[in-house]
């Protein structure tokens, strides 16, 4: 009987250990779920809006090469391949701004499901910019289809005018006129862009949860 008890005690300890591990894993799973938003993004607080700093306008286009901007967001990463032919001035500007950390800790302030996601304004107001403009008239046949990235502008500005604000098309073909400088297209992480594109209120065009750009990395291939 004593020998039986000796065998039983280690067995109970093993069972308790297994139960403890299961409870710990459950707690970790619950914590991970709590840190994820309903939209499937990492739960973060929206950064405070700030007055956009005035940056220096690049004096010349980028050297030839395969240039890209890699965005790290709380919803995941995505990469934009820059088109130096259609928007050489906007491309040089965006690279300079990214290197200066201009886009770090900014938000996508406008999200219209099935249309576009728009960011690049540190003031989060939709009217902020770097203090200068570039102009790259888009081709007459420019089409703003899924994954295309273009520069935002006001209705009164001439075609191809750009500051720092950009948009990514999330609809199949949103039918915009050829007024917006075509910066390039998404080459990686289009699923992330689409996820962000679902996080907007169609009536207000405002995000339903914070979508934060934590950093932007410049690469040249």
C-alpha cells in the first residue's frame, strides 16, 4: 500500500504540472486576443496629431534603380515600389521624407472601404503637408486600380500636384480621373492594405480603429 502511494504522488504532481501548463497557455492566448483589435491589428493608441515640420524639397530626382518604401504598421507591413518614370519628383520627395522620419508614428486618417486608404499627414487633419509641393502630371491613360499608389491633392490644384499625403487604391478600379501623380504600386503586403481598407466608416470616411504607421524604410535595388 505504501509503495502504491509512492507511485501515486509523482503521478499527481505530473497531472498538476500539465494542468498548470494548460492554464498558462490559455492565459497567454487570452492576453494575445485582448491585444488584437476586432479588425485583426495590434492594439495601439493613436499617436497625438502634430504640426507637420517644414522639410527641404529635394533638388533632383532619384538615381536610376528599383526604389521602394516599406511601411511597418500595427496591421502588418506592406511595400510600395516607386515608379520613377511617372512620378520622379514625388518619388524623390517621398524618399527624402521617409529618411527624415516624417511618416513615423502617423496614421491613416482617411479610410473609405472599397475605395482608398490615405495617410502621410502628421497633423491627421487631411490638410497637412511638408511645406512644399511637387508636380508630376500623370499619363492621360492613368488608371487607379487595386494596389496603385498615388499622391493626394486638393480639387483646386493642378493635376499631379503632391505634398506628403498619399493614397492606396483598395477597390478594383475606382474610376478616378488622371489627376493624381502615380507614385507606384504595392509589391508586397497587399493583403495588409486590404485589411486596413476594411477599417473605415463609409459615411464619415474615418477609421474605425487606429491604423498607425510606425516607420518607413527606404530601399534601393
